[in-house]
């Protein structure tokens, strides 16, 4: 069995190449094929009302719970290109279907890159046959071909009892990713139904990708897919599937957090002591999106006052006079006041854990994963399209 | 008549000094006195659930629609200091009241600076008598004494028919300021009631300070006050008062925008073509808070795709296929697609106007004022408390 990500499970092949979409000449197209015997597929997509042509196409094609192949490209998001964008995505998929002896409805598409430029079909059309000819054990190369501003490729393998789950991902968030759209492809050789796949993927996305919030922005292209070939012949239970999908998503999410644009700190924000999980999540997100908190983290500055100022605006039940904050396990705020040692806490390491208790005694608890706001973030994002 | 801000209207004196709160030795305390014959006062305060001790005190003392004096300090927010913070604010106001032959309830207090350190009363107590002794035409000095990371002081005078309105301000936002709390003091010698003052101030704040959103963060200390001495003997109509207060607030808001932390671009974001003013405001705020949009502005990059990606997540009615965007009056996006000249638009100037039509034909329209996200913003805010 292969040791790479998406081609580790039996029944999957992939290929990748540099078609010339990226001016850098780096790999920018990938193809993932499910050779069956099952072609089960489930997906989770961006919640953005402005969504890319490939998202619209894949939502349609996955509606029957089946996909046999997914075409990936980086360097161009094919978003905000109107009907031409829709037509271009469909043309590529239709051409690919003919070469693979499939129906276009059997194929999904995922794009990531600059918004608003038409796909360079002149270089993408001839690349299709090369992708088909190159199909094999190339999970590694495919994971590299979907990257944009990512510095490292992200892959995962979860071995289970007689079946396995592989995956690749790129980007830095789900409902709140950077311009670096989050794309994830998970593959498994387990024998499962589309309903099982969707249930496992939706649940895992909620507690992993949806808690990763790098800059509060949500891409037009986010797409997380789970494909199953059933080639292992093993039928896991829903719980076993859920556990494997959660483990894979959690790993990819942590890899994305570590590689987020301009990151110098990995920050986890846990909120407790409020009315509900939803309130805790909203409060953690409010803190994680606060630029002043994020700048303080960049400066290794234990400025707990900014945490209180941020959370005070969150839609969550709290006792404003009895909020507690810990940084890396050390008490910096009790009863909404600083502790004597608060300014001396050492935040110079790469990982910072922020724990906030909103003081109501309520059962709500949630954790959000974010990063600091660094010079590099500004640098990367002020010079992207030009 | 004086030409400075808050002491321009008849019936007002002020003073300022360096008490030693700021390590830099710059001015950090100011006193504003209303000599009457009226002592009308109205206020607008932060909506943050975590609010500073002086905010709680001033809310109580202004409840009867009257204030005779306001004590300002910079360099320390007296926020998140618990009951000791409340007691410290009250002690200063009580001591000041005795020296001015007033009741403590006649005096308001406003603080701005670092959250979570107790006020250095040892240097502030002796400063009170000096402030009282120094009272005179010192609006200029007072405006300087309330600054924190502001680079320039902000003042305004609006001359009306037989009466005038003066003001000073600091900070960079209202419901969404930076750590640089927004403090504003407006003074007028018009003969008005507390109800008139509150009505004018609330309306003007909504359309000025509340549309200034530098970084989405909301301070614990925001306080906007309007004091009236009635010393001119002239009774304006509500409309006349509204107009003068709006003009003053608008001027101070623009001054704050220009001086926002790390600003290199002044960005206005107007949204039209959605269901209501509230939806348009929410959509404009979503765009204005988007770090990717703000980084693009810093880079003078006409990356309209980020505007669409941002607005697609806004809680506003839109037609995702028919959104228009203009930068500085030039069409960069029509029907949610880029125009041929989109990437050539010149955004190198200091002012950038973003206009978005959400394509529903609805009547909603609103404008939000923000800035770019620059290296300086990160620099200023990663090294604040340390």
C-alpha cells in the first residue's frame, strides 16, 4: 500500500502537473480518480453567497451522492467570472469525462487562486490528457499541485481495521479562511453509504475546519470532499467512520493552522462558562478575530485587557465583573482584574493557549484555532494580485 | 472669543497638565468646566459589556441630564480594575468636587490608555488642585492631553447664529475603535434642554462615529459628551442644533480616520442596492473589517474579488450574480465579473472610495469609513503594553 495521502486507500489513483496557470511554473493541476467498485461522495462547501463556478458545478454533480473523479487547479479560483466561468468549468469536466469514459456528472471540480480572472483554458485543455495518462500513485504530487500561498503540502493517513482513510488539503480555514481557499479531498476504501459519508464529514468539519479562523474572511471556493471506493470490502460502523474522518480532518486543520499566512504563533482560544456551545464558539471567534489580540500575540505581549475588551462585544452570556483569563495555563485575569503576575507571563513560544471563563457557570464550551497578525500577513496580502 | 475647540463657546474653561501617568512625560490630564448658567449634558457610551470604571461613573452622574465638569486622563484606561477601579474614579471626582464647590454627581470622568493597571493616584491626586488653578482658555492643551497613540490633536468649532459649538476628540472609532478609545467632548453656549442635546448627539453619533470602523474592535472606554452652558442666551431649534452637532461630529470623525493607527489610506465604503439601511451598513462594515480587503488597499491593489468575497458573507440581501463594484468612480466589477480595465485602476492616492451595488434594486444605502491594514498597524499594536 502506498504511504502517500489520497492514494493510500485502495481504489484511488491521481496525477499532477504544471499546466502553466501559475506564472511561477509550479504544479497547478491535479486529478483524483476513484476506480470503485463504489463511487460514494459527500461534500461540505463554502457558505459564501458569492461562490465560485467549480463550487456550483460540484454541488450539482455530488447531489446524487456519487463522484468518480475530481479535477483540481490552483493559481486561478474561477470565481466571479459569471456564465463564462460556469461554462469553462463545465467544458473542462466534459472534456475530461470523454477521456475517462465517464459522464460529466460523475466529475467534480475545485479551484483556488486569484478571483476574477477567466481560467486560461488554452493551457488547461491540453493538460487534461496528460493528467489522464499520468494517473497512478501520485498523492504526494497532487497535494503539492493544489497549493497557493501555502508553504508546505498537507497530507494525512488514518489506518483502521482493514481499511484506511487518506487525505490532502490546502489553505487556512473553513467558514473563515484567508484568500487561501480551503480545499480538502479525503479518500477511503471503506464500504460506506453516501449518507454515512455526509454525516461523518459534516460532523468532523464542524469541530475542525469550522473552528479554524485565521482572519475572519470566507473564501468563495471552500470545498471539502470525501470519496469512497469501497475497495477494502470492509464495512465500518458509523462511529468508526466518524472517528477516522475526525482524526483526518483534525490533522489537516492543525497542518493548515501551522502554515497560515504569516503565522508566527499558533493560538487556541477556549471559552467556558457561558450559556451554550454556540455562545462559547461565538465568543471564542470574536476573540480570535480581534486584530488587537492578534497583534498582541505577534508581540508575545500578555495583554489580557484586549481579550476582555474583545469578548465584551461577543453575543454570549457573561458576568462582566467575573471573567477569568489564563495564558498558557497561567492566571492573568480573575474577576475581570489582572493578576499581579499577569504582565510577566512568557508568551515567547510558538504556541499560545488562551482560556476564558465568562463567569456565568453555564455549560457552554468551545475552542477556536487562530494565529497571530504579523508583518508577513500584511506583506503577503498586500501584494497578492499585483 | 477664543479660537480653540472646547473653550470657544462662552461659559467654558479648561486646563491640562502632565501628571506623570504617561512614562513619556507628555500631558495626560485635563479638566473641562461648565460655568453655566446652564449645566446641560448628554452622552453616548460604549456598547461593550466590559466597560471601564469612568464609563460606569459618568453614566450614573449624567443620568439627570446635567454635568458641571469632566475630568480626563490618558495613559491609563482604568478598565478591568474591579471595585478598586470604581473607587479610584470616585475618589478623584469627589476630591475635585470639593475643590470646585460642586457635588461629585456634577462631575464626569473619562479615561483612555492601557487596560488593567490601577490608576496611579499618587501622581493624580496632587494634580487636581493644579488643574483647578490652571482653568482658563486652554482647549488646545486639553485636546493634546487626552491623546494616546494619536499623532495629532483633533478639534472643531462650528459657528452658528449667535452661538457656537466647540469640540475635542481622540481615537479612531466609536462602536468599533482601536485600543485608542474614542473620547469626544463637545461644548456649546446655546440654550438647549438635555433632551435636545441627547437627541442631537445620538443622531449625529449614529451617522458619524458609528460609521468609523478602523479595526472592528470596540473599546471599554468610549465616551462622547455634549455639554451646554446656555451662556449665549440664544435658543436654537432642534434642527439648528442637530446640524451643528452633526457638522462637529463629522469633522472629528474625519480627523480620527486620518490619524488612525498605521493609516496610509483613507477608505470609504458605500453599499447600495440592498433591502434596508441596516443591511447596507452591515454589508459595508463586513467589507471594511475584512483584513484581505484592507491589505489590498495598503498595497494599492484593485483586488475587487476580495470585496465580493467579503460581501458574500454579509447579512444583507443581494443578487450574487449582479453585484457591481467601483473603485474611485471607475467600474471594476459588473454583474459580479471584472471589467477589462479592472486591474489597471490607480489606487496609489491616499483616498480610496469603494462603491458596491448589491443588485437587488432595494433602497438600502450606507457608508462606512475605514483605513488600510499596514505594517505600522501591526507594529503599533504588537508593542503597546510592553
